[in-house]
C-alpha cells in the first residue's frame, strides 16, 4: 500500500519521512511548486509528480497536506476531475474529514499533537488523534501503529474543541511567557536575562503539570488563598495583561479548590470578581 501527498510543506514532508523511516512505502509528492515537490521527494527518496492525476494513480492512500484553508478546495477539484483514490486523509487539527466528502471515498484525518516546526520534524512517539470513517481510521491506526505512534479516535464534531485545547497548551502559553518577560524587562532585566530567569520555572512547572496534573502541580498565591498578594499583582498590571491575570486566577481557584477541599477561597474569588 503506497502513500502519496498533495502538499509538500512541513507536515506532509515530515510525515512522509516518518513513514519511509518505518518501512511504509511513499509513492511521492505533488505540490504547487516544482521546487517544494522535488525537495520533499528527495528527502523521502520518492517520486516528484507533475500532476495530481499521476500521483493519485500511483498511490492507494492520498494525504492532502496543504494549508487548512485550501484542503476543501483541493478535494473538490479532485472530485470534479473524477480523481478518487481508495483512501484520502488530511492532517488538520481543527478540520474534520467531512470536508473531504466530495471525493466519495474512505476519508479520515490524522493530527499529531506536536508542533511541526520544519520539513524534517521528528514524529517519533508523537500522539496522533484520528477521525473519519471506520475504514479510514482503522487504516491510519495501523499505519501509525507500525511507526510506533500512540493513537486515539475523536468524534468529528469535537475537532474544533480538541484543536483549541492544543492551542491553549501551546500557543497561548507563549503569550503568557511574553507577558512575564515584559514584566521582568520593566524591572530592569534584559530579554536574555528574563529568559534565563524563567527557564527553570517554566520547565519545572510544565514537567509537574504533565507528570502530576493541574491540581498537584499548582503552587503560588492563588493556591494559598493569598488575596493580598494577588491584589498587589493586579495593582502592578494594566490593560489586557491585568484582565488576563484576573481571569486566569479565577480559573486557578477551581484547580486550587480541587487540591485543597477544606480551604476557603471565597475572599479571593470575591476580590477577583469585584476587580473587573
């Protein structure tokens, strides 16, 4: 069973390399530009196709790994031209396989819970979330299982919420880090010093969160119910940063109450609600 890719960017190329590494044949790539097509084909020792028709004739499983905004258009175009490989999949985290319906074939999606930073991102051990028809999901589970990747299925309607969860844990944490660095620079530290100061704190907290869960990992003034310290923090902040701190502190109270069931957070919660 050979795999083909329409789209030779970071996701498509990284996944192709991952399959080849584990002995799964990749037929090749077709992309918008000849340069990207040839580069992906070279990295996977596969063929660079000059048309989508030729690629789909050579493969049993087609991955459409173009940007999210063009996946549906590519599927519609292929269906209009009567191109329907046995299986068609995409790797979007937010979109379901329903956008592939025009092709009237076994459709699925496989999203790695991993930031793909470049065309040669190592996908070893990455957790893939699968969705789609039973046949497509089972095929994807088999392919990724042969690569040693853990997988789980998700309902089509849950994809936006699932992808939001990934973005909160990944992208939005960067926003919080930026706020923290700005505050440290306001205190007179350079950006390099701010990174050095925060690195062990961020790494240790992330490790504790992943190993123990939110309640066990939580420390700090909210966990202690220290309303006065939280009030001082609010006074030191302005604008959006202040509101972000206030709302996240209210969220942390829920976690703190789970950890310390006999501790009252009423005064802290009231203060935060009134600080709006």
